[in-house]
């Protein structure tokens, strides 16, 4: 389950990675995470990525989002060279620890206008009912 500690640790790891030159593609998957009483709401910017090039997997308590960014097609026979190339092409991945108790059916995803929306239901604690072991009294 996402906790302030987990989120802070994740953000620190990303900061440390970028500070020490381990440039992963997480900067390309800008993410907002909101919390309500019953769920977490995640919005990830994935502009220009086709829905069929997205995968979301729950693996060992980690929610892993992968995307393939394709290069724009070049018309056949056309020759050119790039003067500047800043747009990312390739595969990017981002993961969030959501906890071992989160199940696949607890996560709902929707992709709309270049944003991936995820709803992750929180585990709702079941109140413990005290069981009483009464012994019947015979007449």
C-alpha cells in the first residue's frame, strides 16, 4: 500500500538516481498521486503514446507501467537528417510499490487524452467481532 514513507523513499531514490547520472525515463512519466479515504488516484502523463503500447502489471507488490514510444514514420524514399532531436523514442518504465495485499481486481485503469488514470482501492480493515464462547446451562 502506498504510504507517505514509501512515496518519500521513491522520490528520494529518483532524486539520487538523477543526481548520480542514472537517468531513467521517469521524468517522461510525470505522475500525480492523490489519496482519499478509500483509494489512491494516480494520473500519469503519457502524451503521444498509443494505448496499445502501454502495459500495466502488478508484480510482487509493485505496480509496473511500461510504454513504448515509437518514432514518427518516414515516407518511403524520403531522405533527411535531424538538426535537433529532443523527443524520446524507445521504451520507458516506472514502478510504484503498492503492497503485497493489493490484488489485480483492486486496480482500475483508463487512458484518456494522453493521460493514464489509475484507481487503486485501499484495503478496508474489517472490524473484528469478539467471539464469545458461551456454555449452555442445562435445566
